[in-house]
C-alpha cells in the first residue's frame, strides 16, 4: 500500500490533475471504473485479487478503505490529489461513502472474475500457502 500524491495544475480557472501510465501511475492502465451514487451505509469490496494492481482515487467527496494483508489498515480518501496504490493479494473493503463520493479506480488489467478471491477464509488460506 502506498499513497501517491499527484501534482495539481492550478490556476485562476481552477485545478487539473493528469494521470499517465508509467509516470505518476506505476503501471500500464488497462481499465478505469468508478463507483458513485453509493447508498448511505453501504460497505462494498470484500475481495482480494490474485494478480492485479490498482490505484484508487476519490475524485469527489470521501470514503474509507480497509486494506488487509493479514494486518488491517484503514485509510481515509478525501482528496482528489491522492492515489492509493493497492497491490495484489490485499483484501479490501470500502465504506463511509459520502453522498457525493466518486471513487475512480485505475487497474493494470481487464475485468476478470477468475482473478477475484471473494471469501475471506479462502484469502487467508491463499496468502498463508503463498508465504510458505
Ligand atoms: P463488484 O465486484 O461486486 O463491486 P465491489 O467489489 O466494489 O463491491 O462489482 C459490481 C458489478 O460490476 C459486478 O456485477 C461486476 C461488475 N464489474 C464489471 O463488469 N467490470 C469491472 O471492471 C468491475 C470492477 C465490476
């Protein structure tokens, strides 16, 4: 997990942030998706990826991210100039979405349901097996 700080091109017109593969985003971007209009109180995610790198950017509003690689960390994303790099084999849950939250995610591969681990015990077993 790493927080990336993006440069804001600000002037009297407002602000602009540019995201570029292998420059301020540390991989080839193959997919972008965004989560918005999240119903109050929703908690989502509940999965890890076997092989996927992602950068999460809260471009509007705020939300919290729980990351778990065996050890749990909670991160508040509330600024559009911050990107949260999430590597493979990290369990994630997203919650406390503000009504105006738009969570944009950049990924280094296409959507592939086969890459998901959606069961927490299976995730723990998988990382234990890989470490040994
Ligand atoms: P889901 O993985 O359940 O979202 P979350 O983990 O945030 O709770 O995804 C919601 C739906 O969107 C599910 O039917 C799969 C689909 N989906 C795609 O078609 N493409 C994508 O890139 C993603 C991330 C999800």
